[in-house]
């Protein structure tokens, strides 16, 4: 996994967004106070409406991107479970000694994959990734050597299934690395800050202006937080739970 960024901490995204956007609104309000302009022109209202519409579209598009990536991580967890389950069944067709070895390694591999999903970033995850790589090497060797020594249709089938198991892990890892680009986040924040600046400039002097200036920054920050939570595989509250892997593990332990 890559190094953590602020986007891996949705709560921090919320507070920073509120500060930045509220500050932008206050700058707009301050400039309006200093301005001699009494009423806003039609051109300004058109720009304000277009900017708010653009902001809504960008947030909606980013939310869709984050949701698609979250769904993709869930789909790959299911696909990985299916690949391991199929390989486990195929391994039972091997001679008893080979079958027992492959089955044992697959059960250990399932535990490693479950740990990958539920562990936070840090040294523990590095250890899990190392264990997973070693298990993959052992799994491949356990089916490759017998297949090369005495190729049979069953051993070739098991070898193909093991390739699917290893590939599924790679697809899962790629899905966890697939995040909304930082450049997209930067542009979204820039548009949001511009919209809040224009809203602040548009507001006239009123008694409750401080609270009014806070409404849009908070709402936009909540949207940013939800997007960051969905887009971060390990940060925040919304995670992909390895329900299928846990179910498979429990099923194999009963046999």
C-alpha cells in the first residue's frame, strides 16, 4: 500500500474542509463589506448559479466514482473467495498427500486474506503482505512441481485453478490502490472554495450572517467526508468486510 495521506482520514477531511470553505466565504463577505456596491448585478447572479451548479455536478460525479470503487472492492472480495473455494474443491481430486498439503496451505491463505481486509495500515499490514507472498509461493510450488513431474489432466486443472487464486489477489490489490486522483480532489476543493467565496460576497449584512456563512461549507464538507470515506479502503467508517472469506473459512473448518 502507498503512504497514507489526509484523504485516508475522513474526519480530518471534514474539519479541514469546513475551515477552508468557511474561510473562503468570510473573505467574500469581507470584500463585499469593503465594496461600495449596493446591489448585485444580473451577471454576478448568473456566475454564482453556474458555479454552484458546477460544484453540485462535480460532487455528484466524485461520489459516483467513489461508490464504483467501493463496489469494485466488494466484487473482487467475492471473486477471490470463489477462486479459493473452487481451487479447494479441485485439490480434493489430487492424491491424498498432495491434496492434504494444498488444502492446508489454502486454509492458511484464507486466514491471511481475511487479515488483509480487517487490518489497519501499519507494520501489521506489512507483515500480512509478506506472509501472503510467501504463502503464494508455497501454493504455486505445491501444484507446479507435481504437475511438471507427472502431468495429468487433474493436476493441470488444479494448476489452472491456483493461477486463478493468485490472479484474484492481484486484482483485489489493484482495486484497493484505485483511488480518486489527488488532482481531482484539488480541483473539487478549488471549485468549492470559489463557490463559497461567491456566496459570501452575495450575502448582505444581516444579524445572522455568521451562521448563514457556515451552512454551505458544512454541507459541502459532509459530502467531501462521505466521498473520502467511500474512497479510502481502510480509513473512516465504511469498509469492505470479508464476509465471503469468513463464511468460506468457517465452512472449511467444519469439515
